[in-house]
C-alpha cells in the first residue's frame, strides 16, 4: 500500500501503480526477511515507502500541492523516520542523507523538512554521543535483534518460497511459492 501511494504521487496510471506496488511487495529482500523472521528488517522495509510518501507531501513533491496539512505530514514523517532508524540504523543514516538532498532541492520547504529527523535525534542522540565519547563510532550502526545466519538464496528460490520452505521438486526447486502466481495474475488483471 505504501509503494502504491508513493507511485500515485507521480503517475495516474493504475497499471504503473499496481505494478510498482507488486514489485515492492514481492521484492526478494523483503520476502527473505519475512521468511527468516527478521522483524526489524521487515518493519523498516514496510515503513520506508510511507516515509517517502510523507516526506514528498511535506516537501510539496508530486502531482498536487498539499500545503494545507504540511505540519501533519512533517509529524508523520518524523515518526516514520524514527521507526525506520530504530529498525535499521544503517537505513536511518541513508534516510538522513536523502532528506538532506530533498531539503537542498526544495530549499523553500527547508523550514518544514528540518523538523522531520527531530524524533530520531531526540531518542538516539544520547546513545550516539555515548558511543562517540567512548570512541566506538560504528556501534550505533549495529542492527537490532539477534544475529541470524542466513545462507544466500538464488533469485528463483526467493520467488518460489525460499531454500527451506515447502516441497522440493527436481527442476523447479521449492513448490510452495507457486501459490503466489494466482495472486499476481489477479493483481495484474
């Protein structure tokens, strides 16, 4: 739904919006994170398109100008940036860089955009300063959760359900992922 909303800012075509949303929903990295039960990674990937949508609305990017609710979009984007940064600190750094680029491109909206990283800075600022004073510069970028040993899976294995999920067939591999084919066809129709 988030990817669909982001694409709706730039395209009126239903086919383009639905195709982009399906591509994002079936993205192999998201599927693998779901299969391995890496909850922080799933949360970060689900929050990311909504963050892009809210930042675009706050910055006035897209087909229509949404200036009447700018502070609402700034607040929602700030909370989503906090969620994304808490779930994946490396993604949080990337989001800050992208936000800086958007602020430079939309310089007239910088007064709004500067407030978006405030919740992230308020919560993780003291932790970052603690690690900075103890000379552990990379510690704030550590991914939350338990370390999970993941084995690389081929693209077709990811599309068909993963390396350890379902029935193994000689030529096809995992059979369980074929249940998604009718869903894709119905979505395309």
